[in-house]
C-alpha cells in the first residue's frame, strides 16, 4: 500500500474550492497522540489530521470528504457491505448506483443507503410560493434560509425523520422531538380537524 499525505486539498484540482469526496473508504488507524487518521482508499493510505480523533472507529467504511479548508468529514455507512457502483449511475434521473454483494440498485444522488440498502423513496411535489419580506427578514435574523425554515417545519409537523439506517431521498428531517410536539400543537390549534 502506498502512502499519500493529504492536508485536505483536492490533489487533482488544487485551485478549486470544491471538496474532494471519496466513497468506500476504510478507516484503518487512529493516532490520538498525533491527532491523525489513516484511511485506505483504492490501495492508497491517506493520513489526515483532525481536531478530535478520539471518537473515530477504526475498521469502519464510509464516505470521506476533504474540504479545501483542511476539515475532514467522514460518514460511516450504516451497512458496512455497501459499495458505490458508479457504473450503474443514471445521470438523466439523478440516481446513483450502489452495490450490496451481487445486488445492484439506485437511489437519489447524494443519498447514502441505510441498512440492507434501505431508503425512503423520494415522493415530493414542487410548489411555487411567494414569501413575504417579513418572513425573509425573520429567517435572516436567525441565520437560516426561508427554504430551510419551511422544510424544517414541514418535517416537524409531519413527523418526518431522516434516519441513518433508513435515509430519506427527499432529505426531509425533523429538528427534534420537542419541535415535532410544538409543530403538532400549532397545527391542531390553527387547523382543528372537523368531525
């Protein structure tokens, strides 16, 4: 296995601000003293520095993201048998190919399947909505986009959760149990069901 020391920049496109994303990467070693992580990808060892390495789990397999800023992101696959199968990608429908042993399947691009390849299929409708200036300013004061605020409320009021073991292709995810409780209380107060 050859060594490749990567400080976080994309080695093939050093002038870009896009992160380098690698799939099917195995975390093979954690050095808490030196604060380094050693990953294996396609027969190469990538040795990276990170702020907090104590919680990283050697032996895990997942998606490694190397940001130009030097930040390291690693999302462990819920199913360690999962592998990216780009040869099955369907770009015209924005679907990515994956493999579990001999089983091949596609999910919405950017979504990493959960246990046994489980996902909640994307089932959404586009809606155009004029947003008043006051709502845009409110969102701005809280450092959130109107889209994110509305998506969060929709997920909370509908109880949508984007679980690691069964992710949602649409990305909707509740902000928490209290948020779901308050969203439901608001909904029932504002739109009480008629018997």
